[in-house]
C-alpha cells in the first residue's frame, strides 16, 4: 500500500519544480535592540539601582559630623587612594546635596554620578554637609551619602575632602571609566604592546 501511495504522490508531483530557498535565516540573537529600547532598558536598570539605595535611617551607620571618611574597593591601588585623599585629582564636577531632602538628594547624587561617567569624568566632589544639628541623627545626610556611595558599583573610592573643598562636609569621589574610555584605553594599550 505504501508503494502505491508513493507512486500516486510522485505522479501528482510530476512537472512541479522545487521552490528556490529565498528565506533568509534570521537568528534571534542577531536582532539588535533599537536605540529607544536600549534607552528604556538603561532607564529601568537605573531606577532599580536607585531604589536599592535605602532611605531608612535604621539601615545606615550613623557617622559623626567631624568624622573623616575613607573607602576604597578592592583593586584600587594604595597610591591612587592616597592621591585621592589628598585632593590630588582634578575635580571635574561638584554635586551639592546638603540642602536637599533625602529622596531628592539620593536621586541627584545617583544621576550626577551616571552623568559624570557618561562624560568621562573620573573625580567629583560631593558636598553633603556636616549636619551637626540634623534630626533624627547628627550627620544625617553625610551618613546616608556614605551608605549610598558604597552601594553604587561605579564608585571606586571616596575620601573626606581637604578644608578648602569642604573638609568633613564633602567627599572626593573616584568613579569608574565609561565604557567608551575603557575601549580607548584598551586600544592605546594594545597599540603600545605592538610597538615593542
């Protein structure tokens, strides 16, 4: 019976020419997101990162108004950190959050850091004030600022400023390189390796 079906099928198909394969193979991985999709994704990631920065006073370490602060991530060289703590890097931008309410200060700080990185700025000054009379704890904005900065991955290090930049009411903040700057550095280092 199968032979008969096959013969009948072949008989019906006689004179039919096969179609040319004009279908383009499209891989799902090869489809690139549009600029607006990339922007939306970046905005969502930023808002999620922003919301992870606490506004709960019970989740932060209370600091003293005159306390000198220093922080560096693993991988930051001691000489680089020492230079930062002495104010040895050119300040590309100043961010003054000390007169703001906490929620707005958090947003301004986060957005300022994002913008600085996009502009290729590596060192900024964050003015949080000392807050000797702030409530419910002294140094409220300072304490929150330190907590936030330690939670932002693009912050490599920070240290209390020198007196002429605000002293213990401000921080020198060192940021990671932008993706573009990393590429440029890799290209320069790669060209330098070929020159040897």
